[in-house]
């Protein structure tokens, strides 16, 4: 288990799983890789959709939350002066 990838060791620590054999280890690796691939595919499709919407003028991005930005600036200023 010491030579397993970081994401596999983390998943096993979180779940409390003992990996007694190579088959179970392979199953966990496969599940983690499938989840990662799915995540990356969804992100890429989202990027493609945003790119297409921007091209036809239907997406301009998210509007800035000026209230939160103003609050964060005040908080940062107070931290610098203490």
C-alpha cells in the first residue's frame, strides 16, 4: 500500500478500507480513475458550452459581487493594520 498513488491512499484512509489483495486495490483504482475521467469530461463540456455561448453573445460571464468584494477589501485592510 505504501507504493500506491496518493489518491488511492487518501481514499482508503477516508473509508477505513484495508486492501488485502491486488484485486480489491485494482477495483478501487479503477473506480477512482473513472470518477476522475467523468469529472474532467464534465468540465471540458462545460468549457465548450461557455465558449459557444460567448461566441453567439449569450454568455457574458458572472456578474461581480461588489458587496462581497467591498467587504473583503475592508477586512484585508483591517488585518494589515493590526
